[in-house]
């Protein structure tokens, strides 16, 4: 006969705290981009171009597109964020929600923009480049 697992109240409380802290960190990260949205979009665009991950004809339009992406992220609900990030969750073990959202935007949407000539590098390289800039502004 199979044994039914029922977590004790102590285990349930610990699991609840872990889940609550993850959700708090996620909300804090998304909320904090509003304070530094313009310098963050500029830093991400410059680093993508400097590292030869994105080839573009106009860096200013690239920066505007990333700025629009970050503004959209600031107003998006959890379902929209999860939907955008779903195909890229496997890139790293514990992804930053902001970095993953911008990475998904660059890979899926920005590649079709008129000023973007081509996007080079793997998904992981693009994520790491973006995450490096996000970490500077959100820490």
C-alpha cells in the first residue's frame, strides 16, 4: 500500500517562506527598474553592440526599443511575464526575471525590427550580457 505524504506544519511553513521570498524578490526586481529605466536601457543597448551580439544600423532606436520593453515589463502582470519568459527559463538555473524578460524580447521580437541587421551569439551569451548590466543597476 502506498504511503501518503503529508508535510508537517513546520515543513509547510518553511516552504511557504521560501516561496514568499522568491515572489518578493521578483516583485522588488520588477518594481526597481522604474527608478533606473533610461540608464539601464542605454547600458544594455551599448553592451549588446560592444560585445557584437547585436548588429544594428541605429543604436538610438535599439535603445528606444529596449526602453519600451522595460516600460512594458514595469506594467505587465505576472502571467504576461511568465508567458514571455517561458521558452528561455532553461538558460540558467536561477535567472533574474528582468534579464530573462529582456533576453526574450531581444531574441524573439527585436530580431525582426528594421534597424537590427542580425543577432549573434547563443541565448546564454545574450542573457549573460544583459544580466551583467541589470545586476549593476538593480543591486
